[in-house]
C-alpha cells in the first residue's frame, strides 16, 4: 500500500503497539496475539536483539494482515535496513530530518519523536506524517491539548504515560492515535509467555479507543 493508505490505517486503528524484549524469539507470537486482540499496527523496536530477523519473521507470518513498523530508528542507515527487512513505517524517539527524507523517498510513513513546539514543527515541516509526542507522561493530556491550540494541523501521537486511566483524556485532547508499549505488552506476561493476557489487553485497549472517540 501507499504511504497515504498506511497513514489512514494508523488513524483508523488509533493504536500503535510497541513491542520490545531482550529476546526476539517470542515477538512473533506477541504480534499474533496483538492481531488476534484487534490491533493491526505493530512497531518492533531496534533495541530488540536480532530485530531485523524478527521483522522479517513477523512479516512472513502475518503478511498484510498487519501494518508492521520499526521503532527506535536513530539514523537513515538503520531506517533503510528496516525497510529492506519489511518495515512499512519508521518511528524514532527524536527528530532526524534525514530519516524523514528517506521515508519519503521510499514512500514509507515516518513518525519522529518530539516534545517542544519547535521540535514538533521541525518534524512536521520536514514531512513527518505523524509526530510522536514523547515522553508524553511529562505534561500528560493537558500538555497535548495546549499544543493542539496553536498547532491544530499537526497529527500528534502521545507515547509514554498512556494507559487505561489516561487514554481517554489523550484522545479527547486531540491525539490522532496513541503509542502503547509496556502497558499493553506487560513484562510479566512476556516472561511467562502468556499470550492470552496480551490478546485480552489488546482487545480492552481497542474498545477504550472506540469509546473515547464517540
């Protein structure tokens, strides 16, 4: 699909699931559990050992059922490796204009991380599709709402600090989607291989987003 179609898929979903672990072995099963729970936009972070193989394995297992991305992308070299492995979008914790340019060159979504108004506008003017508000737990939903006042045109995705208690407030404040990591893929559940728990939480968060948007 095109970058525009992928963007619409993220906006419709409202959730980007962020999966990371000390081992890549379980992450294919985690991705399947998330998909079965109703989440079809999944980001695998580059802090995961053997992440390129993990991205390739998830892509092979789930194909076009999910929109698969790479996270913690810090430079354009890593971005290109991720795309060649099968990543369809790129997420970074910071603003690197060269990553945004590379994404545009390959028609891939780019979601750089930013916090201040200057950082956010730097990313947006460079061509970011969505700006990841990070870390969103500092300032919370009131800060996101304050940003949307002068910057209503910028699609903001809070990441960090989004949980079952705060999700509704973030959506009401103007979040186009939310990034969910450890609140969705719990460390204990991952260590136990409790994929039913991950599926259950995925389903709960999907319902929360739908309710918050009504």
